[in-house]
């Protein structure tokens, strides 16, 4: 979490960047996730090992991510969580942990996360419609920048997507992202419309049609972020809508 200073010059001359800070009291409460969903708690996985049913990958440079299950006191779904532990400071480095059990187009996915450390970044992300390590959507919360941003990664190049209903250039939404304790990040993807939530409150929507085919769902970090994840929930909306996988 960072302390923000608002300079008079910005008010006088304007700037591009993140959308205005979100007031938690004004944000729309999230709807319930569908009852039919997959829950991954990591409690059945061996401590010290990479969790089963996942594959590790990476976008960008630097070292591969190191994902392992650790015992974590008061983890959201039990006593264990998965952690990306390699603190390589390469800036354009995005370790991925991909759930490889099914591919899906329309999906409702959420995860609990906890920022542990990071000098370059303290990020936690969800990916969906992942075709490979260089083509997917990701929404990430950043405890150093105190914002949440939705990107597409196309041919290995990451670009943020415009917040729906906001004028000018926006870079996600400014919002308090705790640098201690657990938070929950969620995205709902239906067709070209994506809805983003943090800690049970809707932050913003994005529309984009770059990736329309089914893909994998997974977890994401950036640079030297050491981040814990737990209580991953995946609802396949293709089944709900009768579209098939």
C-alpha cells in the first residue's frame, strides 16, 4: 500500500493515468458466484511442492517463477496456500500458474491473495482465455500502486484496456489494495464484457474482443512479487449458458 500525494499542478494542468480513486461505500456489491464451481484450496497438496492440476509458465524475461505450497496460518480455506517465491527483479517478468483441467471462454473466477514482499512490485493477478504464455487477459491488483488494472497480453506485449464509461486515457482504477492480510480479486467474463471486483465490491467494466476462444484460467504475478494465493474458485459460465466447453 502506498501513501498518495495529490499535487495542485495536476489539478491545474490535468494528467492521464489511473481513474479517480474508488470510494468503497459507493461501489456496487458483488453478486454471488454460481453454486456450481470448482474450488481449489491447496490443502490436499504436498507442502514444498508445486500444486497438482497446475502448470507453471512465464511471460517476458527473467527467471521462471517458483510456485510451491506452504503452510500458512489462517489461510482463507484452511492451513495451506500456494506462493510464488522467486524474487527476480526483472521488470517485464510475469510468472504464471495455469489450472490445466479445462478450457473455458465465459467464466467467473476469484482468488484470495496476500502480498508478502516485493521492491519492484507487489502484484496479484487472475488470467483467463489464456491461449499460451504470450496471449491472454489478466486483471491484477497492486499493493505498491494501490490500483487494479485489466490488461490484454497479445504476442507477449502487455497493454491496459480502457475502463468502460470513463473518458480519456484511464489506467484501471485507484483503490486501496492492502499490503497485509488477505484480499479477494474476482473477474466475470461474458463474451466481450469483463466485470472486475475487489473484496466483494465491483470496481469497473471493460469491453474487448481480442480473445474470443476458450482458454485456460490461472494465477499471475509480476517481477519480484512474492504473493500468496488461496481459495481459487472457477465457475464455468459456458455450461451455465449452454454453450459447451
